[in-house]
């Protein structure tokens, strides 16, 4: 077998330059686009309440944007609770390491 062919088979294609990621979600242009898309979706979903009257059962749930605010705060609380719970449930770095002396 030719040495060049063997080298090309075993070589890994070079990755992105140091400090840069090739993941499409890490690109600044993609992040800006996602922020714009999510902002438009949020504005549209809240503005629909201006066209259709929402009858709330408890009074406060009929306010403009209540569903968006409630969903956002619920998500923030779930993330904070998961971080708090992770402090108690996480194991040490060597938890699964088998002791060779046994």
C-alpha cells in the first residue's frame, strides 16, 4: 500500500482554529438570528391576546402576557431547583473508579 494513502486514511481533518467552534449553534450570526426569531415569536404570541379576549379563572391569568411571564418564571425556577438539587445529588470525581487493591 502506498504510504500517502495510508497517511490520508489515518489523518483526521483539521478542526476549527483555536477558540472557534464549528457548531452552528455557537456561531454569533446564528445566535443573533435565534434571538430575533424567538423575539418575534414572543411578540406575536403576546399580541394575539389583543385580538382575542382571554377569560381568566383567577383574575390575574387574564392579564396581557400572563402566559409568557408564567412560562418564563416557571422555567427559571426549574433551572434554579435543578442546580440546587444537583449540589446534593452529584458524586465525587472518582465515584465509579474501581479500587485496584480489591
